[in-house]
């Protein structure tokens, strides 16, 4: 059973994912996704920590697909799958999101708390993948970001990434 704090992480990640998906689907499915997202709305939104970006802040980064980024290189059972692997896409969503955040300090750092990735199209070795991440929900020490990956005009992936601020550990 999830604790209330764990439940809040999962629920907010799903709410932002549903809300983002509602913007990308056809009109017939829009209403049901919007209702589902609204049903998951948090009862209380805390003032955001000053380290977080404002809702709507975004960042874009281009990343080249190398041989080490392929599904085959990451252990896919078919060595011929020489396209961007889903685990690498998830990592890129996490890393690009971090471009919106301050660098970790001895007093404060941030960690990933959840990620949903939908790998929707191929990216071949040599392709440039444009990753865009935007702050969608910010409350207290938690923020959720929407992520999109494209090769040119072709959609490669969509995702949602949840991050949490932590006080850095002090070794004694």
C-alpha cells in the first residue's frame, strides 16, 4: 500500500500526463481525458519552492542518436534493433528537464520521483532528436514536467517527469 506521500507522487504524475495527452488527441477523446485529469487534481497546492521554475517555463535541447543510445546497445534481445532505445529516451527527458533547475548544491539537490514515457516513433543512429520539456505543475518541493521528442516534424516520444527537491545529505 502506498503512503500518502507516495500516492501524491503517482497521482500528480498521472494527472499531468492525462492533461498533456488531452492536448494531443482527437476531439472525441479530449473530454474523457480532461475529466480524468480533473478528477486527479490535488486537494491542496503548496507554494512552490523558490528553486523551481514557473509553470510554463520550458527548455529545448538537440541530442544526436549514437550507437550507444540504441535499444540493441542497452540489451534488447534483437541485436538488429539499431534505433533509439526507450530507456535512453527516458534518460534524455530527465536530463533535459534538469536544464530548468539550479545545479545541485551541498544544501539542496533534486531527484527524479517518477517518469512515464511513450516511445511513439523511431529515431535512427545519426538522427538529431529535439527534446522539449516544460514545467506543468509545481507545488512545494515537487514539480512535474511534460516532455516531447521529435526528429524534424515527426513525433518520437511523449513523457511526463516528476522531480523532488531534497536537502543534500551531510556525511558526518
